[in-house]
C-alpha cells in the first residue's frame, strides 16, 4: 500500500514536470526577447538622454543662485527634460511657505526616484527569474534522459542533454544581460538623483534668501 502510494506521488510529480517542459521553454524564449528589448531600451535611453546630459554642477549652482531669470536658467541647462520640468515646477510657487516648498521638493524627488526604481525593477526581475527557469529547463529533460540511458537509447539521451544545456545557456544569458543593464542604469540614476537633489536644495535656499 505504501509502495503504491509512493509510485502514485512519483507519477504525479513526473506528470507535473513533463507538463512544465514546454511552458518553461516558451518562458525562456520570452526572457531572451525581453533581454534584447531591455538592451535596445538602454541604448535608446543613452542616445536620447544620457549623452545629451552635459552639465557642470558648480557652475550651474552658481548661475541658479545669482540669475534674475531662474526658469530661463533651468531651461537652458543641460539637464534632462523631466528634471527641468520638476525644477521649474518647484520654482513656480514663490508664494508658498518654506515648509510647503520643501514638501513639494520632497514629493518631486520621490517621484523621480519611484520612476527610476520602476525602470530598474524590470531588469532586476529578469536577472532573478531567468536562472531559475534555466535550471528548470535543465532538470526537466534529465528525467527522460536518465530513463533513456537505462534503456540504452543514446539518441533520446543526447537530445535531452542538448536541451538541458541550451536552456541553461538561455537562462544565464538573459540574466547576464539584465544584470549588466541594471548595474549601468543604477549608476546613471544615482548620478541623476544626486544632481537633482542638490539643485532642488539650491532653489529652496534661494527662495528662503528671497523671503528673508
């Protein structure tokens, strides 16, 4: 009775594993396509934003502190379009109290950080999931391969091993691309946020001096 129960459980697990074979293959293909899409996205981001962001922070701070037309100085800077819009929004309410302007600055900073976190989350998720599905794609074909080995069926064994190797490579390749993209983007966004926070503080200090 116990032996029969064990066999039933093993049959169920084998059926589940066999049923996951094609979905795992499809998911790995999707992951590879996702890695290619992420790579194209980061290249486009570099071409449209990163290489155009050219600022000298001390010089820009000096200009923002002493210029008579704050919005024009922000608009003519080499900042990203989103950063310009946020800084202009912060500078557009001189009638707000110091506490309210500071709260607005915090909200703008948090909004920028949330946006960057959402972008990086895609590549980080892919970097975590791709190796797991690559391992699944490696282990699932080994069952039929081991059975084929016991029966002397070398063709089925070699096919199973080839599939196992291919899925491992696919999972690791997708994860490697996603990891590199995450690292690059984190470095970019850390720089963006540090510059943005300093400029927000500069505008707040300027408004405080004007109100004093």
